[in-house]
C-alpha cells in the first residue's frame, strides 16, 4: 500500500501578511478582530499563519472590519483609480 502524500505546511503569503499588517495598523488584537468579524480567534490565527484558507465570504467580513473591501480587477489593469 502506498503511503499518503504529505504536503508541506503552508506559510503565510504576501497577501496574508498584508491582512495581518492591516489588523495591527488599526490597533486590533486577533481577539478584537475575530469578534468584529464574527469568527473564532483560532480561525483568524490560522488564516493569518496560512494554515486555513478563508472563504470569499469570510475574507470579505474580515476586510470590512479593517475598512477594506474585496474586489476583482481584470488582469493587466491597475487596481488604483
């Protein structure tokens, strides 16, 4: 029998690091942000560490807490107006 594939632990990517920085810049602890986004602190911690991938809905709630919004930008176009 073949051994199951083992995948390396995910590391936070640049996007997740930016989300964490947004929280810190706003003076929010993980506990504060998780309460405002209606999620557990553990879930937020795992998202920030790259261990959980948030759904679009979860990401939208979290970004709203930070005063940001989730959007789609066509490839090759700047996100700035």
